[in-house]
C-alpha cells in the first residue's frame, strides 16, 4: 500500500463566482491577443505597419523548385 501515488486534493470546493472570475480573465486574455493579431494583420495588409515592410517581403528572391505543383501524367 505504501507505493500508491498520493495526489494533491483541494480542501474546499471553488465557489461558482470565483470560477466565473477566473474564466472571464482567461477569456479576456484571449480576446486581447486576437485583437492584437487582427490589428497587426490589417496594418501589414494595408502597408501601414511600422514593424514589417511589405515591399521587402514581396521583393525577396523566389526559391526555385518550390513553385505550384504541376499535375503528373501517368502512362
């Protein structure tokens, strides 16, 4: 019996209000992360980004051999 794994068990049940508070904090963090990502995507798309220069991205040399795949003809 001494080799059984003992797990931590909470002493009391978490109240519903505390559970809602924690869940809302978690949701709010996700909301702000999504808002920042959308804002950054819009600024890159419109060319108003101060961090990324779209012309530099578009002017990169194309890597040969990784273009669109052509369908194979089987004989």
